[in-house]
C-alpha cells in the first residue's frame, strides 16, 4: 500500500518523541512534518538525542494551516498538553480527509465526534472512525485490569486501585515533584480519589456493564523510576482462580498486546513495548488483578500508532513489535 503521510503537532515533548521513535521505523508511515513551537528549524535529534543517525528531519515551524492543507497528508497526531487540542481544533481547519489522533484528555468523553481509542474495548468502532481520543496512561492500565469483569457483569461492589507511575507520566515541563533531587529515592501519593482518569475509566466500564455505579477508589503514586505503570486492583469475586484466568484469557484472545501471565509480573517486562501484562490472584473472596504497561507506549504513543493501524486497515501490531529491556 502507499505510505500513510502523518504530521505530529507538539513533536518535541515526551509523547511526541516516543511517537517519532516508533513511526521512523514503521514500514507503512512517512513523516510529513514534526511541528514544534519551541524547537523551530532544529534537527529532531538535537532534542531527541537518541535519534541521531536515524533521521535528518527538522522541526517544522512554518504556518500550521499550510502544513494541514498538504494534499498528501493522511493523519495528524496531537501531542501537545491537555487543553491544547481543543484550542488547536478551534483555531485551525483540519481537512475532512485527514484523520486525527489526539493524545490529550480533551475529547476522551467522545465529544465532537471523537471515538475513545482503547482497542481492547471498541476495536471495530475505532476502525471506522476518523477522530480518535487516545486513552490516558493510568486509565489504560486500570481499564485493561477490569474490562473482562465488566464484560461478564461481575463488578458487584466497589473497585479499589493502587497504582504507581514513572516520572515521564508528568510530562517534560519541570515542577517541584519532577526534578531528580526530589523524585529519586522517594515515593508520594497525588490526586487520591480525584485523578482525572477516573472519568474515562467509569465511562468505559459503563459501556460493558450498563448501570455500573459503584465507586472506583483510585490512589495514584509517583514512582522514582522513569517509565512504566503498575496498577494493583482488587474487588469482590466469588469464582476460582481457574475461572478468573479463563475469563481474562478468553476476553483478550483477539488482542495482540494484552496477555495474562500465570506468573507474577514486574514493570521491566513491558517497558519500551506496547504490551500490557496481567496477573490474577484470588484471596478470601477478593480478585487481585495486577496490570503493567509502559506509560509512554501502550499508555500513549504506542497505542496511538495501534489506533492508526486500525484506522488504515493494517494489522494492529505493525511497527509495534518492540523489545523490552528485561534486565
């Protein structure tokens, strides 16, 4: 097939850089432009220094509307901060022929014609969509932990979540809780019970288990590592571990990136990949579900490329067979 010509808005940040690393090696993608207001005219490898030798692409800074109006453009990724995507679409006219994949929170409620882009939830709807709202990183790991229960109507009581994320989840901008001296050898809670991803999590559960109205009690942690998420979720469950494993493996049988492990899991197994690993345990009537992803790949840019593949009729793992460091 012809190459899919893509543009990236906000290409100098963490998700933009991760997206570039993936699509540079994607066999069916050509990068039409990588736009950055702060790095205009500079080589991409000057910001994303690991890409030295991989690309001679420079950051575009010219008129955005002119970039969007290129006849050959097929899709754009919006990788700017939360709230910026709505401003962007209000300011610029994106041709109807150009697909949009937004990595911000702005349209995860499926407003403005956007489809919530979690393939394990609604793959067929994504295939026929032109505008995708990429899920949040915490939301991805937590939803993948409990979607099989919701699909079977087995969420009967409150759901409890304790999850830790790497520092890249906070984005590239510096703050008091992101610099090395504070984060290293440290651990802290933030946005307990109020995290913004709770809205999309509850929306997704409701798609599979209509009328679900129990609490999702979510306590997020800042980890002292760079990338990855581990979510540990528990809720009442009356079945056996064998039944739980069968339920989860059956639900994810048609999804190439989500796998149920019979052995305990750790974050390094999925870092730098688009995979989600899940491990189940039953304890005194509670099902404990551990879920691990890389917050920048399956939690952001990798999932965005997975959605691109689905929209354009490619196998969804194209360009995404990535290796974890493991040790």
